[in-house]
């Protein structure tokens, strides 16, 4: 109880407002509706704290979101895609661990923003000229999986790279959401030991995570509800629009902060 009070007093009211918005955004993104939009959450929270503190506070909340949807994710995920993207993500996380102290938030935001914008443009153009039947892109999947593992480790921004690949697979919203859910569940649990080794986790940050925990189901179930109400066509249009917003925001953060 004392730790919770200390955590509450250690942050401003503005921090908790922005942190709450960040958690709801992550929950909606985690459920698959607005996938990629979760990339806005870490920099939003970090505007009132350090990036390292934001990452540490968000990690237990991300794991809580994973656990809420795990049963649903497990029964609907595409195992073929997971085999393509999971092991490269582990390699990417290893690189993230090795280079964590060398990557500045500005450098990471700018590179991910430009990268996501270029691939989003390419994805939209190719969708106009490709055949309707989806084709597998295992090499792209491995590359995006590795990049996603790296960016997820250093900034919890793993959504945009792997979402670019998933858009090409043209999955149903349920399979799309579930596959990403299993993917990020594995990655988030994989971050625990390295984050502890890097001294990113402590009791005060965990107490702050507990204060924000009630917002986790709000975001997740709101995302589930919205995803059910949207047609497949509009679902993917929204995903692409969210990626566009995220890429512009990340580029602006990299250039002007």
C-alpha cells in the first residue's frame, strides 16, 4: 500500500492522464483494432518521464493485455506465419539487448517512421496491381520479424514492421489479430529477464503499473468490440490509416525532439 502511494505521489497528474491514454491505446492496438497505433503510447508516456521508465512501466501492462486475450489468440492464430516471424524476432531482440544503450529515442523514432511510411506506400501501391489471391512472402516476414523484435525490445514499437508484412498476407481480422497477439505475447515475456538485467525494472515502476492496471481490460475489450463491428475492407483501411498516423508522428518526434 505504501509503495502504491509512493508511486502515485512520485508522478504528476498529467503523467497519469497521458499514461492512462497510453494504456487504452495499447489495449485497442493489442486487440487488433488500430494495429500499429500502439507505437504512439511509449513516446506519449515518455513525454512526462524518461523512455526507460515508460518502457519499464508498460511491460507488465503489455503482458497483462497478452494474458487477457491469450486463449482467444491461441485458437485462431496462423501457425505458418508464426513459424516465419517468431525466431527472427528472437534474433532482433538479442540485437536490441546488445545495442540498447547506443540507440537514442530520436534516432529510433525517425528510422522506424521513415521505414514504416515507405513500406506502407509500397504496400498500398502493390495492393492495386497484385492478384487478389494472397501470396506468401517468407523472406519479408523474417526481415520484418527481426526488425520488430529489435524495435519492440528498445522501445515497445514492434507493431509497425510486422504489421507491414501481415497486411500482405490478407488474413481475416480474427486470424490477423490472434497471430499478432501470440507473436507479441512471446516477445513481451522474452523481455522480462533482459530488462531485469539492464536494471529497467524496480518496485516503484511496478507499483505505477499496478495503478494503471484497471485500464488494461478497458482498452482490450474496446478494441475487440470495435473490431467486431467493422467490415474486413474497412478494418484494413483503418489499420493502414493508423500506420500512416504513427509513421508521421514518429518522423516528427525524430526530427523535432
